[in-house]
């Protein structure tokens, strides 16, 4: 007796100790279950690829503000979303979001929301401000000109005063010399004084009393200085002073004249000039604020739209949403991004538009991830407000809503498929067992297996994700197989040896099937653990957890449940209850005939069976090369559940799902905020041709099929160059810097780029930080963001964007983004499929050959046992191709799963055949007994497994539905291969490699005895 046989024999010898130990172990292991955490984040599927690293680099170093943000897209529908009423309603909705304290706390600082209504309102305000600035500037210029004319008039008055004073001085000189008599002197002097008075009166006619006094003072000083200058001139002409003295004194007088003129002009108008300067400074501040993009508040936007009539709004809408964005500046040129791609540019009517809301989040994820509880609750609150505001005509979705729907679909899927799987197993066991106690023991064993599995997950810190919904179903289906094989073999033994007691029959049953159960467990674990080669952590975790669950099933159904059964059966039989039951499929009849079809074919034409199998498998292998690979957000988004699920009672009734439908609508009609490719440009980004290369990249990207174009035919691309042009259109200072650096006039700076970058950060720091990364004053990288068509294949995106990145010269450009990272995940999935299949095949092949060489003396029997599984793999891959079912995170494990699960059927039949071959001495009798005995158990276990996985077709998650369907087919194929193909392979093996080759087995018997009825 082998060590393994003795181990299983001890279960019957020390049944009560086994029960006690395993019950305690169940409690200890199960204590970890409450520690399990849940996650629906797609980040967990991200491998450590260069594209993923660059995307993380972008998210860490490029920002659009001080806070990390996530976007919520609101699609507004209606007869005309560009009407005044609809636009006002849009702004009122945004105001309601701000009025909600919980939502308001999550809104991003600065621009919290934006849409066409905001663009129109802001454009109107800016146009009005520009008009006001122009009017104010014209008024200031007019006042400046008026003051200058007044100052010139005052200066002329001082000149006239000096001229009249000169006449007065000449009159005095003539009077002193006697040339003018006294009467004439009085008349002429009076006339001069009258002229002087007239000059002063004219000059001060429009001046205040204080200003008049100042001017009169300056005029009086001018008269005195002129008189002094005239006297100096007379002295110089008479020779009383020399030329040097004359020039010195004349210069001093002229200097004093300058002060007098300043007092008489600017001094008089000092307050007016000061007021004019203050007004000019305020006007300049307003201009700077407008240039620097100071945004009007939402209340100001709402007031503006409400103050306009429909005609004014239509006129501005037409200008803003025209092909070139009108004359509304850089911001308005982006307005078309909020309109459907089918929108007729310049039209004042549309049936849908998009509003984008920005929310703060704790960290920025490179891929679609699990949203925080705050984002989930606030985005659901936004949806509620939108339904109220727009009468359910608005579509709202964001990371919070998507995350919640994924989590909800996980919970709803478990709530539906868990009970259905258990119900199906119970119904199957009722048919197979026809015994209440055995059914209850089977259910109890399943519960213990699940406790061990989820307890291990908790202790190991493995997070429950979308994939693990399949684990309970997987274990329910597989674990019950162990019970069926043990219980059916136990029943057979009691039926064959009526004198054997419960303990003795269980000992024989465990010893006879224990090896098969162990080999099945080992091969299944090998199949699951082969997923450790996957670079995707969730697939690795799935393989580990499933392996632990399978080992737990062996321990529970190979130890605890048999021990419990023999104790309970012994107790009941000691009190007169008959616990003998017929094994499923051993009573003859139609079922027995069906199960022996493979034996009949093997007896009549084994080579024909094998050849036909090879042909079908070859066709399946060809189809396998055509199976696609898929990894996208849509794989995890549920469609609306079938109508019948709405009739389910709580808590089984599923919720409502709209994210997938909304996402499809956005993909077909709008720019998706999260559907972008990005180019990370690194190296010496201040070199003269850096922006020229960015420009070429933009032009190349615009020609790609995957690039989204707006309704005006232009691609939606954001780059350092596009941001610079927007800022230059609004900021005159940066515009001068930008233009000066463009030496060839092509609109792209080609020198002094560091100065250009500095100017951009000075003019618009937030915008600059979104496209340029600098650290400690050094410019490190540029970012180009390219919006993609909704639904564009990740393969096409990856190929085309890498072509764009490869054209950079002297700079390192990397194409990245969610689609590209997802494509890498798809590649990893395909590699997982191939590598895990190879590893599983090689490992199981080596394992079976070694085990059968040790136990049966024939390594070739291991190869024969594995062959039906190889055929099953080809069949299931061909079926996936025919059904159009791709490899995803769940179906991608189907190859290793097929080997791990399918080999169990072959092992059980091969083991039983070898035992019966030794007992019966005839191939046909051994084959008949094996197929009716073990075949019946295989049919029962296949039915439970197929049913268990089949209920996944009712799951809410699409990936789970596909996994359930394809895994159910896998079990069916494995069962068919074991009962139809394996018999022919065993016959050929027996004849050429087994006992038949040594002439020790009867190969000529034409049939098998018909078993007698009970």
C-alpha cells in the first residue's frame, strides 16, 4: 500500500480526530474572510510597461491646477440646446451644483464646470468689457487731448503776457528817455494793462478759482522775469555788462521761465493730470485682467445671458461656433469640443451638447480606477439634480458613476449566480444522490471550501475584484465533483460487497479514488498556477486563490466530509436505517447505454475515432489563431439586465445600469474626456526645432484614422503650441514674446524657446503646466494630447500613435495613454494564454508521465490520459472563434483552465480503467465497468460543473457571462473527450504499450457482460 493510500485510509481509522482538526482549521482560516477588501479599479490590471510608466510620469508632473481632477460629463438633450432658455437652464444647473454643499466641496478650484453656455456667456461679457474698455480709452484720450489743448492755451497766454510785458518795458524806456510824453504814456500803458487783463481772463475762463489763482501767479512771475530780461538786454546793449555776465544772467532767467511755464500749465492742471493718470492705470489693469484670462463668475455669466435676447445669443453663438471659432479668442475656439461631431458649424440649433464638470480627487490615476466614496456619492447627487433640472433628458457619467456600476454589477452578479449555482447543484445532487443526508453533506462541504478560500484571501491580503466573482461558482462546481466521486465509489463498493460495513466501504472508496483525486488536484493546481507567468497581478491572484480553493476541496471532500459521512451513516445504520444507495449510472438502462457508446466505438473502430478527432481538433486549432484579444472599460460595464430579472425579489433584484449606454452615446457623438492618446516628449526641449517637431507631430496625428475631428473638420489636439497660440490671442505681452521667437513667420517659435516657455508660465501658469514640465527652473518634457474617436481599437491607436512618436529627431517621444496601456494589457493577455498553456501542458504532461510510471509502470499512460484534454483545448478555442468571443481577463485563462479541469475526467477514467483491467482481465469488461461506474460519476460532476459555470451566463458583468458560457462548454468538451475519445486511446495504448502488448490481457472479447439489475 502506498503512502497516499495509507493517508486516505487514516481518514476512516481516525474519523473523529479528522473532524475535530478540520473544523478547528476551518474556524481559524475562515477568520480571515472579513478582512477581504474590494476593488473595481482597472489599475490593478496594469503591467509595468514603458507606456504605463510614462503615463504615470505625465499624471505626476503635468497638471492643470493645484489639484488633481477628474471629469464628469453631462450630455444635455433637447429640441434646441442652443436656445436662450436651454443655456440659462445649463447655467442654473451648474449653480445648483455649487449650492449643494457636499458637491461644492469636491468641485475643482477656478473653473469647476464649462460648456457651450459658459463659452457664450463669457464671450458676451468679454466683448462687452472690450467695448467698455475701448469707450473708456477713447474718453480718456479725449480728456487727455483736451487737457493738452488747455495747457497749450495757457502756454500761449504766458507767451502773450511776456510779449505785452515787453511792450510795456519799451514804453517805459521811451517815457524815461522823453520820447513819449506823460499823457501818451498813460494812454498806452492803460491799453497794455487792459490787454494783459484780457489775456488772463481768456486763459482762466474755464478754470476754477484755485487754478485761476495759480495761473495769475505764474503770469505775474512771467511779467517780472520778462521785465528783468528786458532790463538785462538793455544793459548788455549799452555796454554796462559784458557778454559773459549777460549770458550767465540770461540763462538763469530762462531757467526761471521754465519753472514759471510749468507752474502756469501743468501746475494749473496738476489735479486733472493726476486724475487722468489714475484713470489710465485703472484702465490698464482692466486690460491686463482681460488679457490674463480672468474668468467671470457663474453668477455674472447667468446675469449676462438673462440680459440678452435670443437674437443676440444667436448672433454670438454663430460667431463662436463657426469654423474658426469666431473672434472670441482662444477659449471660444474650443467651444466646438462641447458639440456633437455631426454638428453643423455656425448653426444656432442643436439637439445635444456636452457640459464638463471638474472634481478634485486625492490622486490621479493613469487608468480608469476605482473612485472614492465621495466621488461616487457626489456624482450620483449630480445625476439626481440633472434628472430634476432637465426632466431626465440629461446623461451623466464619470469615474464615480462607472465605478459604482461596476461594483453594483459585481454584487448583483453574485446575488444572482451564487444562489442559482447552488440551486443547480442541489437539483443535480437530488437526481444523482437521491438522499437528503448526502445532499446536505455536499452543501456543507461546499460552504467549508468557500470559507477556506475566502479566509485565505483575507489573510493573504488579496483584493476581491471583478474576476473573483467566478471563484465561488468555480469552486461550487469543482468541489462537488470530489464529493460525487467519493460518494459514488462508496455506493458502488457497498453494492458490490454487501457484507462490508460503512467504514470499510469508505476505506475502499477513498483508497481507490484518492489517488485520482490527488492527481486531479495536482493537475488542476498546475493549470491555475501557470497563470503566475502573467504580468497582470489580478490573473496571478486568481490562479493562486483558485489553487488554494482546489486544495481546500481535496482536504474537505477527501477528509472532513467522508469522515462525517461514515460517522453519520454508522450512527443511522446502528439504529436500523438502511444507508445503501445505488451509484448513479450503474443500474443499466438508457444512461448506461449512452455512457458505453465510447466503449462500443473503441471496440469497433478506435483508429477511425482517433482520426476524426484529430481532424476536428485541427480545425479548432486553426480557429484558435483567429481569436481576438480584448481589454477595455466596456468589458466591465453591464448593459441593462434582462426584463425577467426585474421580477426577482429583493435582494436579488438587480439595479439600473446606464453607464455603458451613455458611454456608447458619447463614443458615437462627442469628444470623450478620457479617450485620448498622449505623446511625452523628453530631452533638450529648449532646442530651436523642438516646437517645429511638435507641429509636425500635430499634423501627422491629424491624418490618422483614430484621431477625432470636430464638426469643423479640425482635430482635437492640445500641445504646447496650441496653448501658446490661445494665450497669445489674449495676452499682448506674451504675444510679443511669441512673435519675436518666430523668425520665419510660420506661427511656430524657432529660437529662444526657454524665453518663450518662461513667458507662457508668466502669462498662464496653469495652462503652461498642463503641457510643459519644469523642475527647479529646468524644462524637462512636453506633452501633446490627441483626442481619439470613441470606440477606436486600442491596436490601431497604438500603431498609429507610435508612428507619430517615431518621427521625432533628437528628442525622445513616447506614445502612451489609456488605449495604448490597454493594448499592452491585451498583449499581456495573449502572452498569458500562450505561455500558461505551454507551461500547463508541459507540467501536466511531465507530472502524469512520472506518476503513471511510478504507480502503473507506464509513462505512456500519462501521455494518453492528457491527449483528450489537448483535443478539448483545440475545440474550445475553435468555438471561441465561431462565437466571436475574445480573450479577456477571464476567458484568457480558458486554456490553462481547460487543461486543469479537463484532465480530471481523463484521470478518473484512466485510473478506474487500470483498476478494472487488473480485476477483469478483459479490455472490454474493464471499459464497460469504468464507463458505467466512473462514467456516471463523471456525468454527474460534469453536470454540476457545467450548471455551476452556466449560471454565469445570467451574470450582469459581460466578461462573466462570456466566462460562464465558454467554461461550461469546456467541461462539456472535456467530458465528451473522456467518454468518447479516451476509450479508443486506451484500447490502442493497451494493445501496443500496456498489458496487451505483453499478451496478458484479453483483447478479443466481442462484448461485455450485461450487468444485472438490482
